[in-house]
C-alpha cells in the first residue's frame, strides 16, 4: 500500500468547530450597588447591564480564542512531528504524535485518516477501520478518507464493504487511480470467494487441494 502522509492539507481540514460560548445568567455576581436596600439587592441579575459595564462579555471570548489558537498550534506541531516520523518508517512514534494531536483537535479528519494509514502498516486492521471510519464521518466529501477506509475494510476481510467505500471515493473523485486499482483488487477477492463457495469446499480445504496438485 502506498503511504501518503499529508504534509500540507486543505484549509478546510485545518479548521475546527468552535463551541459557542454561552453566558450563565445565574452566576453569583455581586451587586455593584452593595449599599442599596434589601429590596434592591434582591432584584434579578440584569446580565446585559453588568456584563456590558465591567467588560466581562469581551474578556471571555478573547480568552477562549487564545486557548483555541494555542491548541491548534500545539496540535500542528504534533502532526508535523508525526509526519516526519512516519516518513522515516517510525510508525509507532508517529502514531503517538498523531494521537496527541487528536486529543487537542478531535474533529480534524486528516489526523484520523493518517492514524488509520499507520495502523494498517502496523497490522492493526480493526483499529485502522475505526480511525478511517471517523475520518469519513468528519469529512464525508474527502475521497482519500474513503480510500483508506476501503483498504482497512479489505485488510479486515470485508471486501464487499470495501467496494462500497471505493465507489464513494470514485463518486467524489472519478479519476482516482488508487480508488480504481483498489476496487479491482476488492472485486477480485469477492469473485474468488464466490468461486470457492460454488465448489462446496471451505477455503482451507481448497488450499489443501491446490497444494496437492502442485
């Protein structure tokens, strides 16, 4: 299998979804007019009044943006380190870097797809299948994610599902040579399986007979 580490990816895959910051109207802010009478102190909190005056509405989004940017930068460093390690054939080390990046940016499809690739190299087909599936969930319009999922399904012994994944990749990118070649391989396996079933023999028995004939 040809390994293709994504040193540079589309901007759409570098962006993560930000959760909207909701301000809790029941936070125990003290009344700035503490010298007023009891009735005044018991008035319900006017969120807009106090947050607008003391600047809290500006501070929270700024802090959140800074933290989000810091997480993106750190995840980018881990991803780059993983790419370099994978190119050097240090797959376990690369996997550790990408998993650290995923903790910081769990919704970045590229990280899950690259994790799936390296898991296939390590012979962990089931874990590769899960990682590739997550990549397609996060970015269903990315053909390479579907190709990697198809390869994981093929390695896991599911050529029928693999064909479906390669078809989805080709629907997105019809000129993909990788998807076409991998689909042919999956179709060949399905055809061989049907031939074995038609003989009424299990695959183990069939291998034994072929060996005897040689």
